[in-house]
C-alpha cells in the first residue's frame, strides 16, 4: 500500500508519506507501518461524497475512520462531545498517536467498546465487522475504503468492484508482478 501511495501526487498522500518517512523503518512491519498503510489506503480511495461536488477534507475523512487522542483522555468526555456531533456509523478511537498507537476503542452509537492494545489491524477488523454485527451501513465517505476491505481483503461479495477500487487493486497487482 505504501509503495502504491508513493506513485500518487495528491497533497494529503504526500504529507502522510512525509510523516511516515520521518522515522527510520525497521525490516519487520510495526504497528506504525500498518497504521500508515491504512491511512494511505483511505487517502488513495477518495471520499464518495463527491455527488454534489462537495469534497470532504482528508482530515474529516480520517476523523470518520479514526480519532487520535492523548492517553489521558476521558472516554466519557470524548463521547459527550461526540453526542452533539452524532456520528451514525462506527469509528475508531485511538488513545495514542500516529507514531505510537496504543489502546483502541470502537465507538458505536455513542458508546465505547474497549478493544485494548490490540493493534491497528485488529481494531480495523473489529470496525469492519461491527457494520455487520450492528447492521449498520458504511459511512458514505468511507464506502470505497470499506469496499476495498470487504471485497479484496475479506472476499465478501467480490463479484463487481467500483472503478476506483479496481484501479487501485490493478496498480497493486501490477507492482507486485514487477517485484517478483
């Protein structure tokens, strides 16, 4: 995913890559590597809120997916702030930072479900599956991101891909073919 993002010239992707490259990378993938790969995937698949040409900012897009708050954040206070903002679809809360993701919470219907220090991959797995468990539709701005997960990662109803997801998938497959 990170290699595919390096081909993009979008400002938000370039900024994320700059943040990612600001720290030396180990040979083994770390939770930070996984987190940046997911955030880059989110940015590579643009928001589906373009029907009325009202593009959502990359910050708003990321906040529809995951919020980063300091370790000492009060979950109750965070939820009371979100109550006035009414998030209808599930999202993640990470106590920590992009550089050091720590405890995760799944926020559903203004309630926090503690996931603990499970890592970003398991947290995203819980987020994706929560849509099916709680019978909630995908947030419109995350629909392409969640379609990518649904059809290419989980292999659920993968008969037809949207053009943007297919394009990204083909790019990744082509890069994998060049590296083998």
